[in-house]
C-alpha cells in the first residue's frame, strides 16, 4: 500500500544533518536563493541548472537535506525517482530532444553536497560523445574478480 502523503512529507521535512543550514540547495527550497523552479511537490523540487550542458538542463532535489543517493531514505526512493522519470519525459518532449541524460554525482565531482539528479535533454548531434570519460576493456581475469566480489557483496548487502 502506498505510504500516506503526510508521513512522506514528514520524512521529507526532517533535516538530515546540520549541513542543511548552510546548503545552497536548501536555500533554494526555502526561497532564500532564487532559482527558476519548474516543478515542486511535497518531497522534491526541480529547477533549471544555471550552467546547463544544454538549455533545459534540470536539477531535481529532495526538499530535505540528504547529501548523496546513499542517504536518501527508502520511503522517498519511489516518489523521488517517479518525479525524475516524469521530468525526463517532459524535458525530452518540451525541448524537442531525441533523448535525455540522467545522472547523479555522489561525492566525487559533486560540487553541491545535497543530492541532485541532473536531467539533460540530448540530441544525437549535440556534440557529447557517449560518456565524458575514457573507457577501457577489462584486463585478463579482472572482470571475473570484479563480478565475484560485487556479486557476493550485493548478496550479503543489508540494503537488499
Ligand atoms: P554537480 O557538479 O553534479 O554537483 O552539479 C551541481 C550543479 O549545480 C552544477 O551543474 C551547477 O551549474 C549547478 N548550480 C550551482 N549553483 C546553482 C544555482 N544557484 N542554481 C541552479 N543551479 C546551480
């Protein structure tokens, strides 16, 4: 049964840490800092990135201060990513894009320590070639070792 909205709002409004007090994206939530807001519900807010990869680049954030994806409570994952899916569809439609790029930086390359999903409209000829970083094949035996350690790690995971 879906979680009641009031409980979701309560979870969303709880400050996760004191960091939230000085956080730029918390200040966008509280309207202390201006942003071009395009969507808001009880748990989340979406606004235009000020330095977009392409026009229409959106950031979707939880209203409460959760620094990374790992910190997002299980109860918020469904509603939050339902909104990410809706916005990815909408940005593609409204910006007349052929697809979208949806990404989260966690700690590394994360310049604002408040969870945010980048939702970026893409066209095949937009100049971004695949991913932004060089990729390489596995070395001999490396793929098997990684498969075994990740596989057994996930089987034993407390998050499953
Ligand atoms: P990341 O580097 O993944 O942490 O992404 C942070 C994003 O926040 C960058 O793409 C910035 O352009 C964007 N950003 C920073 N400050 C603001 C702001 N005041 N309003 C909107 N977007 C912002």
